[in-house]
């Protein structure tokens, strides 16, 4: 099991899932997709958004929320939602952590959010804006977890300097 896991519940837009897959590949994050999906996994738009990083991806598919929790019974998880009571930066994300994101048109199911209210976090934004793009929200979540853990497993400044010299 990876330290950081993104969980997409019923994603609808292939480009968002592809962009999230690329973020996962770049950060060593596992991707979990709970179906049904609104597209075929071989969708050209999905592959284009993920570019040539698919071989770097640790991805698991589930038939539904029950299937996910049967496979991950003790998952330490947080639900990203515009309806959440606290900001995503107010949580200490202990490893391993699962960051849940809902479908683009509806978010996570209301009953799931209600049952896990204490695990819900939000990204601050202006009142007049409905939500951020799914792939942007997932990237913000992953990088907050990485920041809290000192960007463990990511390229250090000295590693970066060695690559540009």
C-alpha cells in the first residue's frame, strides 16, 4: 500500500482522470477508481491527459464503495467536498491516507458525506464559485499531504540541481 492514495468515486470526465493519473505518477501516489466510470478506460482523451506515464501508475478499480472498503477495511480517509466544515489544511494526514473525490457533476454521495462528516474537508474558494476542477483539487490535496511529510520521496533541491547541470 502506498502512503498517499487518491480515490475517485465514479469519475465522469476522462481528461480529469488522466490529469490525476499523471499527478499520481509524478508523486508516487496510488490511484483507486470506484465505478461506474463515465468513460472507457481506453479512452484516447484519458491516455492523452496522462501522457506516457501510465507505466508508472499504481491503479486499482472497484465496483462500488462497499468493494473499496472491503478491500481497505481500515482506510484512513478524508472526503474532499464543498460542503465540508473545515479547511483541508486543518488536518494532520497520517500515512497511509486515502483522499476521496467525487464525480464532477455531483461530488461524493450525500449519505457517504453525512456518515463521515468528521472526515470531510474543503478547499477554500469564493462564495460565487461552485467548485474547483477535480484534477486541480486532487493535486492540491496530494501536495498538502506531501508538504506535511516534508515532501518525502520527492526530488530534493540537490537532486534537482544535479539534473540541470
